[in-house]
């Protein structure tokens, strides 16, 4: 199916564990983004990517790692999960100078 | 204004009434203003992308205007319906070439009362 998908949709993990959230888009959009949604903060940018092998930090990158070896995939890794990383994570993609298309979100709980 | 600000934070409107809310953004280094509609338990969906001062966009009962000189945009909903209940986000994009990052406001949460 065309579009942007995220997996898993729900994840519970323990403090200190490594977690990877997956994002896949079928439009061949150049740009991909990771946001977290927290009460009172709206959507905050974690990392973004302009193309395969090009990534850059957003507003709140600490504790996260990204990679983009293929245009269609943009995984987000929490190297050592902390309770403060409990959040809803949204992946988005966009063509150059276009609107962003959001995935369905991943609800992550760190216990 | 350094950040993107939206007001009011939340709004309750009677079904059938019209309403509007505001997005304020930095007017310097501006390229585009995006509006998104975000229903509960779903993901944000794009409504409008506006770039020109004085721009006005319309989609059904929803319209938006843009003032880039003073750094604000209004979103209007005419004849509100229950399905309009959602959070409306605006986001500003700077003019740096190759900079596709959006800065989002915290949204206006609209509830339509039947």
C-alpha cells in the first residue's frame, strides 16, 4: 500500500533498553522527519533527513540516533531508553518545498 | 515573535456557528505557513500551505488567510459541524534554501457542541 507506515504502533520497554522505531514511505520523498508529541509541547522535531545518508538534528535530539541508508526508510533508535522518552512518536515525509505527510504514530512507554 | 504561537489554546463552539483562530509566526526569514488538522487518535493531515502575503486558501467550509508582513494567519470555519472537532496546528517554514524544517505551534483544540 502506498503511504507512510510506522512500526510498531505500540511498544512498552524498560529503562535502559535499546528500542528502534521504524518508518517506511512509498512516495520516494526526499525528506523524512521524526517528531515526538508531548502534552504542552505539541510536535517537537527530533531528527530529520534530506536524502539517503544525510541526517541532521532537530530541536530535541539527545538520546536518539537515526540512520537513512535507503530513501524509503528512516529508523529512530533510542540507545538507552529513559522514562522521559515516553511519548507518541510521529514520522513524516515530504517532497522538496511540499507539505509533510505523517505516519500513524508509535506510542512508546518506558517503564 | 521567536516561536510559532496559536490562540486560543482551546475553543468550544456551538454546531452551526462560525469560528476563527490565530497563528502568529516570525515574519523575518519566512517561506511558508502550513495548517494541519489533527483528529484525536489519528495523525495530522495537511489543510493548506501558504506562501504569499495576502494569500487566501479555501477547502469547503474552512479557509485561511496569511499576512507575512506582520506574521499572522487566521483559520476560519464557517457553519461548524461535529466532524470539525480536532486540533488545528500551524507551522512555519523558514526561507533558507534546503531547510525543510517546520516549527509547529501547540495547536488550537476545537470542540463542536451538537
